[in-house]
């Protein structure tokens, strides 16, 4: 009973958090989720020449096509972020960001780097969750119309988003023999499994948000590294990628796991 009481109290705290933050939590989640696209779009502006020269040298595509690639990434990402934050044409913005994510996966040879590929897939999972939220908003005007239940595309988007977010956490595991690393791996793995299968989802996702935010600020403090050092850009990239995963988790906290989850199935038992 003591363990059940502890879990019940933890769920009560999570529910109280949702009641207090329900008005602005989705906005914070969207901002965190698109932060890596926003940062990358701004970086395209400030590193225009470097990015263009890299694409031109890697693909031997010429100055014009390389410049078009950088311009497409800059406008597509910044434009998509603006539309998502302003809640206009969110679905089109998500598809545009999906396209840019796919284009970058090929252009920067991410297909052959498992760690970066998994992170890009995790970003795609976050966009799926955002797309699921926008579909829910789009259908809210049809109040009283029976829903399609667990067979609706939105439910499977939420499932796909949850599973893909797990891939990001797989890249964050540290296989060190130290006690702290082993403990973090065990706790983190247990929480991401709970999120993936949709069991105690909101509590597990909220716990991951708190844990991941603390780890991100501690390990990826790029603002502590001079800008001329390569480590600055590396830590900055990791920081915003992790913030996007936090945004996806916050969307799960705000929206719930969806119909294809153990939490939803428990209601039928």
C-alpha cells in the first residue's frame, strides 16, 4: 500500500501541475519543440558562407545550388517556426519542417551516422505530436460529432511521436561504469519505456522533463564556452536538440498519450 500511496501522491502532484499550467503549457511545449529549427535557421543566416561552401564542396553542385539549399533551409525553418508559434497553417508548417529535416538528413550525410539519424527521427516524432495537436484543434469546431476513437490518425500520430522520442534518449545514455551513470541509465530507460507504451504517461513524461532539463543545463552549457571554440557549437547543437525533445514531452504531458496506450486501455478494463 505504501508504494501505491506514493505513486498516487505523485500522480496528484502531476495533475495539480497540469491544472495550474494548462493555459500556457502547450505554448511552452511548442516553443521548446521548434527551438532547434529556430536556432538552425538563425545559424544559416550567420554562417551563410560556411554552410554554402560546405554543401558546394561536399556535393559539387555549384555555387548557385548550394546557395539555394542554404536559403531554403533558412526561410523554411524560420517561416515554419513563425507559423507554428502564431498557430497559423500549423499542419503545412509541420510538413515543411518534415521536408527540411529529410533534406538535411541526406545533404549532411546523417543517414550514415546512427546517433544523428536517431536524433533526427526523434525530431520527426516531436513534429508528429505537434501535427496531432493541430489536428485536434482543427476538429474542435465539430463539437458533438462522434470521434473515430483509437482508429483515428491522430491516435497513431501520438503513438508514433512517443516511440520516436525514445530514440533521442537512446543517444543520451552514457555507458560509463560509474554508479551515477548506471543509475541515470536505469531510471531514464524505465521512464522512456513508460512513455513509449503509454503507462502512467503524464507522470513519466513530466519526470523526464525535469530530469532532462537539469542534465541539459549542466552538460550542454554552451554559454560557458567561448564562441570561437568548436565545442561551443557542438554543445549548442546538443542543447537545442534536447530542448526539442523536452518540448515533445511537454506536449505529451499536455495532450496525454492518446488512444493507443495502456493508460487509455485501462479505462476499458
